[in-house]
C-alpha cells in the first residue's frame, strides 16, 4: 500500500514539474539553447522516420539540458 501511495505522489509531483517546464520552454525558448537544439534534432530525425531518445546524446549535452531545466524548477 505504501509503495503505491509513494508512486502516485511522485507521479503527481513529476507531472506538475513537466507542465511547468513545458510552459517555460514555450514562453522563453531562447533561454534553453541546448534543450531546443536536442528537441529540434529529434524532430528532424523523426520526420525522416528515425527515432532516438535523450540517451543518444553525449553526456555533456545531457548535462547542459539538465542544468537548463533545473534552473526553471529552482525558480
């Protein structure tokens, strides 16, 4: 029972974070150059029938994306 409550609670928190990040990316996209570059690259490949995820990127790029998004959550 406790595990399910924890899982549900975490899901709700993460969903709120997701909504905050999406809104911020839509409203202030210029502040997220690494995130936007990754998204555009993924979209470009998807349009050619190629599917990749964040795992396909170099760790340094992923670190930059995380830092960009963490700054949003820190505010």
